[in-house]
């Protein structure tokens, strides 16, 4: 998991400055193609965050690894409430 976490941090540090460096203003109204592209990108990002093995360090505090589910996907189950919040049983 440490390698995946380092890869995500490196990618984030590399790509974060790009919007500022481009210096182009945002359009007043998005084009229909931009709305479709943003919808597809949102779907893929949510799938990446919820299923991909590379983002497993982000889900580790909340899930328990069960096994592989498909190509580059993991099957994980939610941890019980008390495992996520040990102070809840006090």
C-alpha cells in the first residue's frame, strides 16, 4: 500500500500546478460536449476511487480486503461501525 500511496502523492504533486500555469480563463457557459466529457470523467473517477487497487490506501481505514474482483479491481467489504470508530463502544 505504501507504493500506491507514494504514486498517488507524486501524481497529485505533478498535476496540481497545471491549471494555474495554463492561464486561460474559464468559459461563461460550457459546451454540450464538455458536459458529456465531465460526466464520463466523473463516472471513471468514482469507479477508480471505489474499486481500483491503486486507491486502496484511501479506503483502508473503512474497508476490509476480501479478494480480487476483476482485472485491476478489488472486492472489499465495509468494516463494522465499532472497527471504524473504536470510541463508539465507550
